[in-house]
């Protein structure tokens, strides 16, 4: 047992024993939901989808299960080239024992890091690099540490999601204001404006094919590494 739990060092890199590989695999599986949120497009998509139903005026329709499912499918659609590159360049050579454990982790990290760098706002990344006191000569894409890039990417995703939702909110807000103004002008105070504005907002969203345009805009809002 003592021999199985050792870590062997070789000239080709670090090679983990089988029990440690199983432990690492179980750890990654337990952290999979958090990793999905931290390193993919899931955060931006789920925030936009959740807030757009608030703008329409149906806070529970579509249900949370539908919103999360759609966000997951769109996330896998956007991230598929990244996952495919990881599978081709890292997973397949690792299964064939062509690369070491260290090289496998490096090849997994590289495409994810490139994706995060491209889609992180430069101002947000600069704030976290300043907080981490990274010197200017180490602020190149290949030297930025993951502990700085991950929170910068998350904050940037939340910021971008709120910017998208703000633009989407404006047409529905105009409808609410117009309906409320007309009802007040007619002297109708007992009828809530949402009773009139909700069908109008639903009709507008359906006529412009809102869900298709929204998903298309979310997909195009991301840039993928070449």
C-alpha cells in the first residue's frame, strides 16, 4: 500500500499513482458544478435568461429548471470547440500514455485559459492584477495566474450580463410606462397596468422571435480562440 501511494518523479514529468488518480477524479467530479460556473459561459447565459423573464413580467415562467437546462445546452454549444480541443490534445494522448500527468493538466488548462482571457474585460482583469500586485513584465497572457484570471472572468461575465439585460429591459419598460400613462389619462385607477402591459409584451416578444434572437445574441457575444 505504501508503494501504491507514492508519487513517482521522472524526466518526463510527474506521474501519479492509480489511487491518487482516482482521488483526483472524484475530487474533480465533486467540483464539476463549480468548475462549470467558474470557467465557462454559464454565468452570463443564466443571468440573462433569468432577468429577461423579469422584464417580460413573468418571474416564474419559464420555470427555473427550463432556464438552467437551456443555459446548460447553450454553454455546451459555445464551449464545444474548447472541449473538443481538450479531448484531442490532452485526453486522447493521456489515455495512450503519450504524455505525463503534468503535461495533461497543462494541455487542459491552456484552451480554457485562452477562452477566459479573450472574454474577460481588460479593465476588470487590470483591477485584479493590481490587487494581486503582479509586476508589469509578468502581465502577459501566458503568465497571468489562474487565481487572478478566474475571479476577473466571473466579475466580467456578471458585468456583461447586466449590460445585456439593461438593453433588453428598455423596450418592455417603455411599454409599461405607456400603458400606465394611458390608464391614468383615462382615469382608470382600479385596473393594474400589468394586466394590459403583460399581453402586449408577450405579443412583442413573440412577434420579433425573441427567444431565437436572444440565444443568437448570447452565442455571438463570445469570442473563441483560434
